[in-house]
């Protein structure tokens, strides 16, 4: 009997070792599958982020170039044009090539010039940053560039409003004021809505990362 027990004991030990080895292999396999799944998920998220950044870069470059071109043209050809002749004197004097708007509407021309310059410099700054070769591979930097473009677009819209006011006759000034007031209200509402949407998205991402 003792011999039989001794003969059976190694077999039991071998079976236990086989079970433990199989369980260990299964655990390792599960860990590898989990690691591969996590690695693939991170790789997919990185590709999506890089694709998003690349699309934003291209969009910002196109919009910035367009606004810079518009602002440049508005600077060279201000609203109402330029004087074509010299008129010496004290009251209605002007010089050929100078802005008609600057002589007739000096305050409006200053606002027009400031808004147009802001739009031009903001768009040029975005273009310079995009072509500078800096590692703009973070979403935070893209949001900053997008905010600068919002400023440029708003400045361009204001420049347009000042240009229209110059061409509008006095009999239509009240109607123009109403149209501009409604446009400004809609524009501010749209900007506030976009800001709220992006804020909610950023907060949601932050909450997901904390979980």
C-alpha cells in the first residue's frame, strides 16, 4: 500500500504542476491581449488626434490667408476710395491719393483702420506660426490659434460694417443702424454659443480622464 501511495504521489504533483502552468499561460495570454488592446486604443487615439490637428492646421492656413488678403486690399483701397486731385485751401483741402474717408469721417476712419490692422496682423501671426516649423502638435496650441482667428474674423466683420456706413446715404442711416445692431447681436450670440460648446467639451474630456 505504501508503495502504491508513493507511486501515485508524483503523478499528482505532475498534474498540479500542469494545471498551474496552464493557468499561468492563460493569465499571461490574457494580459498580452489586454496590453495589445490598450496599445491599439492608444495608437488609434493618437492617429485621430494627429488627423484632427492636421485638418485644423490646413483650415487655419486657408482662412488666415484669405483674411490677410482681404485686409491688405482694404488697407490699400479704403472705403470710399482716394482723392484723385489736389485741392489746396483751408476748409475742403485734400491731397491726391489720400483717403476720402479719412477727410470726411476722421473718427470712423480711425476705427476702420484699427479694426483692419488687427485683422491683418492676427491672420499674419497665425500664418507665421503655422509655417515657422514649431512643433504645433498639441490641441491646446490649436485652440489658441483658433482664438486668434476668431479675433481676426471679428475685426474683419467690424471693418465691413464701417465700410458700409460710409457708402450709406443719410436717409438710410437709421435702417443701417438697425441692421448693424441685429448683426452684432447675432454675432455675439454665435461667439458665445461656440465658446460654451467648446467649454463643455473640454470639461467632459477632463471628467473622462479623471475616471
